[in-house]
C-alpha cells in the first residue's frame, strides 16, 4: 500500500467514502489542499498522517468500549 493509499483508507475508515469536507475540517485545511493531497498532486504532510492515526486510535477505543458494553449487556440478560 502506498502512502497515498494509506491516507485515503484512513480517511474512509474515519468518515466514509464522502470524507473530503469533513476530513478537511478535522485536519484544519482548506478543501482544495486536501484534494491536492488526495489526488497525489502534493504529498501528505507527516503531521497530518499522525493526526489521522490519533483519530483512528480514538475511534478504535470508542468502538472497543461499545462492544464491551454490548457484550456485558448480553451477559447480564443471560443471568437475569
């Protein structure tokens, strides 16, 4: 996977296929800047990839917490 592919997949994982506007807002850049990165016209700065990594880790923790809570509720129902 190329760096650009990784960038795009990270954004899809965070915001879905129509990620551009929300990604630009969350990354604090103009939409046109994001589109230049997205097209490969300009390289994605390391700092922006780092931000995406942090956001993905946060999302993963949130999902993990939701799954644990769901499993706990299922277990509670089995014993009540």
